[in-house]
C-alpha cells in the first residue's frame, strides 16, 4: 500500500548549548549575533537572587549593554507583555534575552512578537503562525527542567479579559540560540522541581502518543521518559545533585524537541484552562491531569503506552497489550505521589461548577488537535471530574 503524500516539519533553535557551566556562552553568542542593547526578560525571584545580573555580567564582558525587565509573572499575562514592550521602547533595546522557566520565556516571546510586528497586539497572535515579520534577535537561557519553552515555538499568554490562556504557536519565535545550564537549576525548591519535572514528562508522553508523532520525536520522547523516571525523584529529594539536574536538563530538552514537532494533547488543552481560571502552577495541573487523560486515551494506543511503561522501568513481561499499557498509567501515578504532587484538583480549589466552561475552552485549544482519541464535551468534563 502506497504512503499518502505528506510533509513533516522539525523545528529547533539554530544553536542549542547544553552542559554544566554553559551559561557563560551568553556573552559571546550575544556579541556574535550583533546585540547592542538587550532586554533581559525574567521574573522577580531570579532578579532578586542576582541571576539576571550574572548573565548581564557575561554580556557586559563582551561589550553588550542590557536592560532588565523582571515583570514576568507565573502564567504571564497580556499586561506583562505590554509592560515589557514599554520597557523595550523606553530604553531603545534591539535584542531579547529570556531568562528563567516557561513564564519568562513566554513573556519574552510575547514582547518579541509585538516588537517584530508593529501595530499588532499580543492577542492578535493566538493560533498558528500569525506573525509575518522576522523575529527580533533572541537568546533564551533556561533555569528549570520543565517547560522547554527556551527551545520551542510555543508561547502561552493569559488573556486578562477572558481568563483564558492563549496558545500562540509560531515558528518565528524559536530562539536563535538557547542555553540549558544545569548549574542554574541547582537548589530549586522541591515543589518547583517536582512540578516542572512532571511538565516535562507530560510533554514526552503526549508527544509520543500524538497523532503526528514521527521517528525523530519518538526517539526524543522515549529517552526523555527514561531520564525523568531515573532522575526526577533524586532531583526533588536533593536539589544540589548536579548529575540529577543534568539528567533532567537533557530530559526536558528532549521532551521539548518531541512536543515542539509532534504536538501535545488534552492534558495541556485542559491544564491551560486551569491556569487561566485559577492561576494555578502549570506543571502541577499537568501532573494531576496526566493519568486521567491518558486513561481515556489508553484504548487508542495500547502499544505506545506499553513502550512508555518499559521506558519508566516497568516489567511488562507476559502481560497483554492493554495490561502492559495500564502499567504505564500506574507508574505515572506512583511517580507523582513519590515527589509530592497534590492528589487532585479539589485540593487546589477547583470548583465543579467551572468544569463545563473550562471543557468548552479546552475543546477550542490548539493542543487538543493531536490527541490520539477525540473527546466529546461531556467526556472532557468527565476527565476533569476524574481528576477532582
């Protein structure tokens, strides 16, 4: 039987730098890209800890000036983006560096989109490839092992009028250079390490069972799952363990490579609504929803879930395909429990009365398009209830 005509795209930064101490490359790379005055976008915590000043020092050593914008909030908003644009304009910046986890990177990408496309508002970019101009010179420096936003074409910004997270997917926002240094992840709090680690696992799992998965994304996703299963518990238990942090840095990057090209699914489509409605931590929402959504997906791809179980170290010898697949769901639940993820959405304050409107919004989210099993509105509501 002949294969149907189709094209596969693979998106990744032009240059990716990983490894212990590699953040020192920020200065030389900024200089080589012609940066004169960079806007460093980060959050208040990293600014207070002096991490932004360390990166700024690397820039200064190469003759690159910088201005700091530390207004990236968790679940960054359209207001954060507009405020950052004002800082850029007021200071005559010509280039962008995002520093932090997903919030800083998403906020930075939003600022870059508006500066690259004069006259447009951040809300105009919701959806797929809505920009029309080349992106500003951009370096992304990661400090958490979770979102992989430093290397993806995804940008998630909360609309403060509707309280909906806008999914912006645009190949032009992919960083010219991304830097992933496990040294910058040392000492992160256990709860943050757990949440971001489960975010990375969710990326890998959703990409592996995606309807547009292909051999490159499969390889990346499975290796990410192996590394997370091996090292996330250790990284949570001992934040100073550099080997565990390095493993998780590689894992989140590999998971990013996978979902940046294979897409995601209902876990992210639904988690986006929880973040928009309740301003809850994205990784925690993913972790709680992941087993509920994948239980629903199980019958659509049992052999794929069997692969996930094996990657998580489970012995599936002699089990039927469905029994082996169920082992993967159980292993995900066990990992979440071991690292202290809250048991359900109810303890986070989620109200059952909000589930219908969140389910309706999830059905409109671009991430649900690649889910291996199509869900009706009532089924999405039921999945939310399972996670309650």
